[in-house]
C-alpha cells in the first residue's frame, strides 16, 4: 500500500497561492525528495502534511487514513516525524535529555504508577533509554550525548534534531533542508546516515533539499516544483535533465 498520498493540494496566503493543485504519492521504503527554487512551496508542503497549515483544497492520506483534518499533535502518534530548517532544540539540556523528550509519545504509564515509580514504569524507562542509545549509536553521537545543546557545533545540532525525530519511531520522516549549514564533509556523512535510517530502521524519508548532489546520492525519486506547482516527478537524473526544471533554476 502507498504510504502517503497528496491529492490536489492547494493553499493560499493573502491571495498568493503557495501550493497549487499538487498531487504525488510516496511509497514505503523510499527516499523521496522535493526540490525547487526559493519560494517554490516546498516547506509549505511539509507544513500541510504535518498539519501546521490547513489545506484550502485537496486531501492528504497516510497509510490509508485521511489526515487532512487531524490536529498537529495527532500526526506524530500516527508515525510521522519532522525536522525544521532551523533547529528547534532545548539549548540548556543535554543531547540525551533532548532525545528522551522525543520518546514521550511512547510512555504508557499513568499518574499513579509514575507517582510510586512502579516496576512497569522502571521497565518502560529502561526501554526508552535503550531506544535512545540505539539512535545515538546509529548517528554516531556518543561524544555529544552528555553535552548541552548550547555547546554543540551547528552540524551536530542538525544531527541531534534528526535523532530526536527518530526517537518518535516514525514510519515517515520529513527532513526540511537537512544539509543547510553543513560543510561538504558533514553533508557526505549525512548521505550515509540517510541510507542507514532508510535501510536499517526501515523508515521512509521525505526530504526538502537544495543540495542536488545530496539529492542525487540519496533519493529514489524526486519531485520538482516551482511557483507552488508540480513540474515533474522522476529519478534524480530525469528531473535534473528536465528542461522546465533547468529553466526554473537557471531562467530562460
């Protein structure tokens, strides 16, 4: 079954149509990237999927369930996690505590069991801690685990935000400009981590990205858009060679 379907999505802000009749589908297990020039509407698409914005027209279906009318807090519970262009982390807390916060939706205890710290609570805490340690190992964050976010370099902060999203145990991970601010070496490392996230964890990835080298290395399929509308969908090489894509980036 197709994991995510966007059907004829449209949304306007102040009379400006940010997304216009956009339709696409994301299959389980793939890395699906969205590219386009600045102002194309890429991040707006993510905001529609994660329910930060309401659609004016169209529908979004995740794993057979329409989510167009769901509140934003219900999206994570379904198995959709995302990152943002600018990192949104708790600066004074350690990497470990930031990741544990990402696990909160999986807590199954109640006030009584928490108050008396029953064995079931202890077992749950240990399981959550182990899942966090697994993510730390996967993304090679061991050297940062006990450091506050405020002391981390920018590249490490980006990876911590991805790690926190993974702690939600998502089926679909939305990455908004994950290579933004990274140097070439960090971007190359990111391409390998994306492969690990996709293959080892079985997480389907959607990525908004400007770095076409990263898109080409990491993506199975690419959607190109401009002025809120679809240009084409295909393999990275097909999209990059498409004349309308080249005009959108380079002009006539």
